[in-house]
């Protein structure tokens, strides 16, 4: 029997080369080769345990699968990795032995399982990458708990914070992405094997046995759901989109802060480029490409949802174009996270330049709050008084501190009918950026003491994330060791 006869099963006439090339997935299947080999090994062991196949056939197939080259040439006319592996094993172990590999299984449950196996490995690698980035953020935050920085709303300078407080905001946003990936991992960590094409098979299979030795926590129980479900794929891409939204916002601010208009940070030369015509330029090109990678991932998510939205239950070959979107999204997310971390480690915050951009007026909100409490007037009236003083300082082109010191009393009398005064020492605390930040000790605020507390807390959370990754890797390693023992016993027992 030819390989093509094996594929088309006697039901169909010869296919056109054009059709085979159009429907083949071999160009995207290389990443699944190791998982497919392992699935076949475990499936054969299960069939032998159930007394459904002969030991000599299982041993012959496993020996070939165990030594299958990683760069196995994939033939387009065999449509996918699954048939290529079966054809390769049959060519080495013989048609009779190789012909038993697909007993009790389908490409449908096999591919769904292989995608989940590879996804689990890459998700753990991505979690490693993000954890490294989070550690870098905490290290920089710890070194800058007293480095003042302007906070913005509507891209207008709003209040005084610190570089540490700013970086902790991004750290916490990205931490939520880690938590989403951890939750998602649990839904990926279930085996579809044993579901067959859609309605299982007439044979009595042990799905839990296969799931265990493939390193899964359990099975996707309903057979239709097992082969159909790709919501885990869309969920991963959704989380990647949220992750890249956070990463892109950070990259965008790196571009902004490094511009000559702000000049808050200096990007390392190896993460920048110059102009082909303007030699004075230093362009934040790495951050710009991170920004574009996010758009690619958003597109992968949108395409995946559109591919799935109208499909009937059961396997459809549309899924074949779905899976590469996942690999593309994971690859771009990992590259973006990795290079952002490397760049951040070398970014320099230009403290003197940053402080030049922090004027007295950034204490205006705090002054309004103080006046309301200290003088017993409604906050909205205090807001009106301070707003008038800000405008007066701008019109006179003088410092906000000078205007407040000289005009607070008469401005208050004009607006609320009575004079107000403020202790110069208290005014200094409000308008001096370092003293202002020091006084903001509300939980989650920018006070150095509060930043140090949050940083300590975040280090503990990172440790828990690392423990999760290690536990999952250890679990997969235990299943692999158990599988090797099964194979060894198979070969030793006569």
C-alpha cells in the first residue's frame, strides 16, 4: 500500500497536487513533531495494556518513534505531521506494525492533544520571561523610591509621584497578566486523547492512562468538546492581547520619555538607531517594534475568533489555519517581553531633567484638600480658590509658591468672603516635590515607605509565580520519567 493510499483509504480517488498543497498543514506542523511522537508512544502502550495490539508491533513502533529525527522531512502529499509520522514508522517498522498506530484514535483528538502539549510548554516559557521582566521592574523601582517623577492625566502634568511608584503600576498590571496565564494553564492542561474523530470508538480505551503519561492533569471529558474545543487557544491569544496592551503602553511611554521634548530617560545605544540622513537622531526603534508586535497579536486574536464563530460542532479543517495564529502570538509576545526587559535594565532615568519638569503647581490638588480641612470650607470652594491662584501665577509668569504666599488671603476673601492663611511650613510640605511625596502615606500611594512595602510584597508574589512554574515542570518531568519506565519494562519483560 502506498502512503497516499494509506491516507485516502480507498474511499477517494487520487487528489490533485493543487488540492494537496492547498489543504496541507505541513509547513506549520513542525512544532508538533515531538508531541505527536509521544502521543503515539503512549497510545500504543495503552492499547497493549488493554490487550488490543500485539507486543511485537508496539515495540517495533516505539523503537522507531523514540529515534525519529527532529528534522524529519515532511511531505506535502501526506497532508500533515500525523500522517507523515505514521508513514515514517511504517517504512521502518513495517506496514503491519505501523498500521496499528492509528487504532482507536483519530487525527482529530491527536492534533487537539498535541496543540495543548506544546502550548503548555510555551506558556511556562512565557511565564519565565514575564517573571524576569517583573524582577527587573522591581529592581529599578527599589533603586528609585525617592526619585520624584511627574504623574500625568490627559498627558498633562498632574501630581508628584516617584519613578518607583510609576514602575510599580506597570508591574501590577503585568502581574495580572501572569495570573490570567496561570488560570488559563489549568484549562489547557486537559487531554482530548481517546475522543477519536468525534464520538470515541467502540474499543474500551483508558483515557486517564494516556492523560497521565502525557503529563496532563485530567481529560476533556465530552468527546465532541474534546476535538472541537479551541476556546483555550482564543483565551491564550486574549491574554496575550492584554499583556501586549500593557507592554505596548510601556513601550510607548519609553518612546515619549526619551524624546527631546521630555528627555526623562536615556535609551541604551544598542536598543536605538539613527537616521540614514539626519546624524543627530537617536530613535527608539526597539520600543516602536514592540508597539507594532502588539497590533499583530491583536490581529491574530481577531482572525481566530472570526474563524471559530460560525463553525458547527465537530472537527473542521478551518482549525488548521487557527493554530499558526497561536504560535505567531506566543512567539511575538515572548520576543517583546524579553527585549523590553533587556532594554529596561540599561535605561537611565535623568533625575535632574525630570525634576526640572516638576513645578510648584503640581501640589495644587493637595493644597485644595488641605485648605478644605484646615479652614472648614467645602472642597469645591477650596478648589475654586486654588484654581484662581494657579491662573494668576500663569498670567504673572511667577512661581505658584510666590502667588500663594502673597495672594491666598485676598483671593479667598474675594471668592468666599473671608481670608484664609496657611502655615509656611505646611505650604513647603505641599509644594516641595520631595516633601509632598514623603507625606503621601495612604496605602498604595507614592511615599517611599509605602513603595518599599509594596516592593517587598511583590517579591513574595513573584516567588509564588516561580513556584507555580516549577511545580508544573516537575509534574511533566515526573510523567516523562514514568513513561520511560513503562517503555523500559515493555522491552525487558519477555
